[in-house]
C-alpha cells in the first residue's frame, strides 16, 4: 500500500481535513476518497490510506498543541475538541440542556437498538403496549427510521437505528452498544441500586405532594362527593 506521502503534495491530508472541518455530519472514508479522485483525476485512495492521512493530521494537531482531533464517529470522521477544553466551551455557549427522552421513548429506542431490524408488532409484544406513538416520536427525532418491510402477514414496516442515533450516543457503530451482561452488571451494582431507590422515593414524594395539591384545589365538597 502506498504511503500518503506518495500521493502527491499531501493532497489527501488536505482533502480529509477540509471535508471533515466543513461538513455538518460525519464524513466517510469512501466520501473523502471519492472527492480526492474527482478533483485530482487520480485513482481513489483506499480506506487504509484515508485512515493514515487522518492519523497524520491528528499527530500534527497534538504536536502543535491544537485542541481538536479528527475522531471516528458514526461510521465516518468528525472534527471534535479535546476533553480539557469542554468547560470553556460550555461557558461560552451557555448551552441549554438537551431535552431528555421520556421513559417510554427510551424503552422503545432500546428495543429497536438491540433487536433491529424490528417491526412494530415485535416492539409492542416486548413492551406490552401499543408503541405507535413512541416510534413516531423517535422517527421525528431522527434516531430511528424505516429500513424496509417484513415478509410476514400484513408486511409491517421494519425499523432500525440511524447514523444520528450513533452520533447522539457517541457510538462508532451499533456493535459498541453495551452487552446485556454489561447492563446486568450495572443494574446489579449496589451503588446503582441505592441511587435508583433514592430516585424512586423522590418520585413517590413528588407524586404525593402533587396529589395533595390537587385535592386542596378540589375543595371539601368535591372530596366528600368522591368519598360518597
């Protein structure tokens, strides 16, 4: 395999750096190679040569004290800052907290992620409830999508996770998901169980307070009617 230095004037490194910097989503090695070939007229570099170019760029960034690197992200490459500068970025942008997925959405997403490709009836069976609304909301958020139709009766739609799912959860590919055994170990951790118990207690207290508030709003007459 030819070294990137044999491809002429470090052009591949420049193409990789420019595309990853300018793109708003991860750029694959194939895309980088294709652009290089289109513009220079040379044969498209291999994935290994593109990876070598990215490695050389990262070495140059580190040697010069730069605060960014080109990381593998969702089956491609993306420019990212290094961990030590994260507090400064948070202070500058004063970002709002990302809206968290509800319990039902997270539950549905987990089923799709671990069982994909999966149909709605299969998701419904695992959850024990209709999952149409949850699947729709997850599609709106771009973390799952329709990937085909099943050959079973009715030919239901088949769902799978997207590149955006990998990006949002910081995964290189779906194989990076923790195994069921790893999840069981986390759930079996005493510290996790203690935190979960405390959280459930807080939720119960909040529910009790909210219930008392609703009762106060209803007034004594309404309370008597309910009791009767």
